[in-house]
């Protein structure tokens, strides 16, 4: 029984030592894992903050627009439409979507290149009157800023 007691003490001692060693290794690995998580979290936070700042600056640049023309800019003048094949294709599609019959579309397509526009900017760039003219007639519209 004395040998059995000694063997049992040896086993208990070995188990305690192994448990202590395992506990130390687990603690060390846990500390390393926590450091890694903290580092990754910190890096992710830095990247997210930079991305948010960039997005905020971009949005501000896109939305921080003046409702009027810049000082020294005057869009007043006489203009001719630039009529390309791509424009004619898009214009015909537009007229088709409006329900215009082929005859009306073909007439419109034949005279669209004769259209001229006159613009008159007023009120320090707050208003822009546009006068269009072609064989079909004359029409005016005024664009006003909404501030």
C-alpha cells in the first residue's frame, strides 16, 4: 500500500505540474490572441475612420455646390446644337417613348440640327433664360435657382 500511495502521490504531482504547465501555455496563448485581436481591431478602426473621412469629404465636395454661376462666369450667348448620330438615335428613342408617330419623328429628326439656342444669364447667375428656335417655332424657358 505504501508503493500505491507513493505512486498516487507521483501521479497527483505529475497531474498538478501538467495542469500548471497547460494553464501557463493557455494563458500565454490567450494573451497573444488578445493582443492580436486588439491590434487588428485598432487597424480596422483606423481604416474605417479614414474611409469615413474620405467619404465625408467626397460627399461634401459633391453637395457643396453653389446654386448660381461662379463669379465671372456668364453663359449668355448664342448656341448651336451638336447633332451626332448618337444624339439622333437617342432623340428618336425619346420621341418614340413620347408616342410620336414615325412621320412626326422623321420631320423632327430632319430639322433638329437647325435648332439654335440663345441664353441670357441674369441676377448674378441665379436665372438662365433659354430661347430655342428652329423651323417649327420659337420657345422660351427660364431656369431659376432653388436655394
